[in-house]
């Protein structure tokens, strides 16, 4: 006989999955669905999908969304509870029971609103917390998909993940007292569950904020970075490496052609006078090409991560085009990654940069602090041979934008080029300082796809 509690949990997860498709499902509809399923049962899949669609879908568009959510939900592995997942990791029923007791005690004293148990549980519990935190109202002011990272951070704070981490830190001592070393291991597993909950929040905000992908008939190099699927990301990475290799090859060809240099007419005529023009031997002007120095400042916050990944990968692949390349990443603080890229492969270096190994990636962006820090650090080596490239959306979180410092950096450099992943129409909205930054730069380029990145790279090399 089917456990009614398991059926209710299954339907609860399904209802929240349908809501994530954009279908409004009231509490009354959820109750009606439970009653209808109790009558028809869950053994007949066709009867179940008809029942779910009939109760939850009010329009033709809703019907398609409900069908899509149903197929997606039942194509995945069955969701397991927190305690099932912990037992799957090897914790005994006694250890899980001790944790359950502590979590129930913490739930009774939840005046701080950290919702530790619900966050650890995930699934529909996490959806419910996001709904209570006003996710719909928060995303109503979203004007660009590139702001998904900013809104994700706000949502993570709103549902209490930071407070839950603090509560878990106090729970750690109790688990160690009760279970010894196993309590330490259990705490580590719970920290991983909280991190997974934060990742789920970011994913769900991104799903709500990213528009529908462009038509598939268009080449992937024209597709916006933030709209790429994981398989498409890998393909675009190969394209980025490919055009970096083409640029390197073009540079080598120019060098070969320039070995002898251009004909110098004055030296040629003077030499011809001595011999009466027989034989006529062209004299060539030696060509001296100074490869430019390149400095990159790359925002690695969530809002621009998709673009930053490709820019850093391109820089790594094409660094032989420049006599000296220095790279920095920033969010709220500035950190140099030049040595990191020199010691490790690109994938390892990017993993360290995005994992918080250089700067804290969970902070809010602070462009003013970063630009003033870079201005101070670069006083001794930034010169007119150096091209500075900044990648960022210019959203300051209403901090000081330090556009005056940016102008002074431009005056000392050969050129200052800003690559912005947001369209120009959004530069004057909200906390964006791009309009002021644009006046302080040599040029500002929109970079939203691999094609844009290639165009920007060619313009950079042309300088």
C-alpha cells in the first residue's frame, strides 16, 4: 500500500516544480490535486498526467507548461529527504536521529528566521522559502539578465542562508559533543548541503531571469554568453581557443613578411648613384614592432561570470601576442592572478579564481575600492606602452564609482578599453555607472557573445 505521506510529499515537489515554470498554483488547487490523486491513484501514468493538468492548468499556455514540468519532474531521480541523503553518505540511523533531534529543537527556537532545517532539506522547502522572501517582487525590477548574480545574492541573504551558516556553527559543538569525530564529519556534510542550497537559489533565479534562447539556426558564436547551455559553453570555448590561435597565426605571418622591412627610397637612390643604378639593389627600412603590454581587470562576481570565463580563457590562449600580460580579478577587493595563470592550466586557474582562492566571490561588487586600489598599485609600472582592459557591468551597488581614478589610469596608459556585457540601453538604469565610466575610457565595447569577444580582441590588437 502506498504511503499517503510519501504521495503528499511527491505532489508538493511537483506543485513547486510547476510553479517554477511560471504557472500560478493556489493553495486550494494544491489541495484539490491531492484529493483528485487520492481518487485516481498514481499507478496509471496517463491518468495521473491528465489529473495534474486538469487541476493545475487554467489556460492553454498553462497546459503546455504543466505538461513540460510533469515530464521533467518524473524524468529525474526521485527526490530524497535530507536524512535519506545523509544515510546514503554512510551516517548511521543513530547519528541521523541525533541530528534530527537537534534540528527539531532549533526549529522550535527559530526567532532569528534562519530556517536551517528547510534550507538543508532543499527541494520544495527551498521553493517555499524563496516564495515567502518575495522572489516575484524582487525579480520584477530585473532589467537585464546580467543582473541575475546581484539578485541571486539578495535572495540568498533574504532566505537566511548566512544566518543558517551561523546557526550551523553553533550546532557543530553540540554534534561533536554527541557524536565525537563523526559529529565533525556530519557538520561538514551539512555545510555542503547549505552550499548546495545557495547554488540552487542561483540556478532558480537564473532560470527566471534569463530570456528564451535565440533561434537555434543562428551560430553559437552569436548567442549571448548567459543563454548558453553547458554543452554549448564547451563548444564556444573551443571556438574562443580557435580564433585565439588564428590571431597568433596572423601575428606570426606579419612577422615573417616584416623580416626584410619596407623599401627605403632615399637609401635606395643614394646607393644607386654610386653604381649608376647597375645593379639596382633596393635598400630596406628595418621595421621595429613593439608588442604592447596588456593588463586585464576582470570582474568575477556572479553577474558577469559567464563573460569573464571566456575573456580569461582567451587571454590565457593569446598571451604570446603581448610582451607582458598581467591579470587581476575583483569583486569587492582586487587580487592579481598573473602568477596563478603562469603556474597552472587555464581550467585549474579559473577554478581557483571563481572558488574564492584569490578574492572573496560572495561579496557585493565595489568598483570604487577596486579602481582606487589598482591606481595605487600600478603607479610604478603603468606606462604609455600598456593597454588596460576592464571587464565588468559597471554596477556599483551604489558605492563610490571612482570614475576620477579611472580617468587618471587612462591618462597614464596607452589605452583603456572597457568591455561591458550589458547593452548600452541599460547603462543609465539602477546602480549602473557605465555612462560615467564611458567618458573616462578610450573606448567601451559591448561584449555579450563570442563574436563580440573576437571583434574586441581584433580591435585591441589593432592598437
